[in-house]
C-alpha cells in the first residue's frame, strides 16, 4: 500500500499542469527596441519605431514522442511593450517543437469582430491607434509596423506605415525549441530582430501601405520563410547541420576563404550582407573559395547560405 501511494504521488506530480509562457524579445542587432525614443539604423536610415503589433495564433506544441498538444491559447496579439504571453497549461515536459500561425484564419478574420469580449485579442479597440481590425470584409491587420525617419533637412518627417491586411498572408510557422522551466512555468523564448522583419523593405519610397502588395508582400515573405521568428535554440545555432562551413581568416583584411570540408555546395547560393541587412555581394566559392573584400568598409558582415531558397546557415565575419 505504501509503495502504491508513493507511485500515485509520483505520477500525480509528473502530470501536474504547468503554465506555458511565450517570451518574445524585440531588438535591433541585440539593442532592445524602445518606442518613440531610441534611434536605430534601419536600412541605412536613422529611424524611430512608433508601433509594432501582430497576431500569432493557433499554437500547437509537439513533444519528444511526436505527440501534439492542441489545447492552448488560440489568439495572441503581440505588442512590443509586452514581452510575455501565456499559452495555457500543459502536463508534458519534453517539448521539442512549436507550431503556430502568423495572422488569423479566414473564417474568423472575415467574421463579426463584435462577438469578442472586451480585452480579447480580437476585440474592437477604443482608440484608432490601437485598433487592429481593418474592416468587415477585409478583416484584421495581421501586423502593424509604424515609424519615422529623417528628411533631407534632418527633421523627423518621413513617416512609414505597413499594415498587412488579407487572408493570403496567413501562414504556418514552426520552430525546434528547447524550453526552460522556472518557478513552475515553462518558457519558450523567441528573438525577433526588426531588421529581419524589414529586410529588403524600402521604408523611404514604398513606405505607406495599408492592405497588400509592395513592401507588405516583402514583409510577409520575410515572416513566411522563417527569417523573423527564431527560438533561443535556433539563435544559438545548437543544431548546425553544416559545421564544416567556415570562413577564414576571421577577422579578415583583404580576402576571405570558405572552408567546405566534405560538404557538397554545388546547389548552394552564397550572398553577403552588411549589419544593416543590405545586400553587398554574391559569392561563388564553387568557382573560387577566395573572395576579395578589400573594398568593403570596416565592419560586421554576414555570409548567408541558402539551398532551394531556404536559409541553411549564416556566418558572421569581420572586415578590419
């Protein structure tokens, strides 16, 4: 009887529900983003961020045995001023993946917004500045990014606004994760670099789009291809599938070389970007591993390696 009691206590302890917290850090190359205050270099322009809100929805966790956990929060509106979001309670410890969607499914997106109670992520807001519902036929803004840059007279006059609206932007995302536990809560941490959201976006000329097309399509593509939302395990590159791919010397003065080892790079594409995410140069190591970087400005650069349009590795290097 005593052994049975102990066993029941152990089982009961193991099955105790724990709250899952999604923790999101918004930054620009490691510098925390503060609205309407700090100045950031975005795509070569001094920039202030004034608004960032977006929807992540329909969360699903996968454990180490490939079991799906679906009874989680369905809708989260992420605001840059808030870092933690409760996804509900689970009784499983060995979580290995998270699946979720950017945006809102069509049936809900084009439904009646007045059915949602006050305080719900899909409820109508009292102020236009915080409103995420766009219209009865179009649905919700999936993401709202707003900011301002300086004009030619050094005044903060150039406003940009990107409000993504449309069911075509609804997309599924997935990450391998390594959750941490603290005070009986399970934390899943995401790092979001705003430079990845605005990668290849023209914030000066194609800078005011409410709806779809243009820069909004670029932002949606950045999100859909996995560029934006990165888990702590992804950011730390703990599962590097191509550890042999390295740059030498690093730092470098005039030339860099790609070490490939036994990796077959014949189908890979190589591009170099600066620390602002601007494209600098193609690289063709399958023809010559040696690349002349003597004309590059001193600073930090990234060699982005893709295969079939999927980023498989990014190597940071420094030009002296």
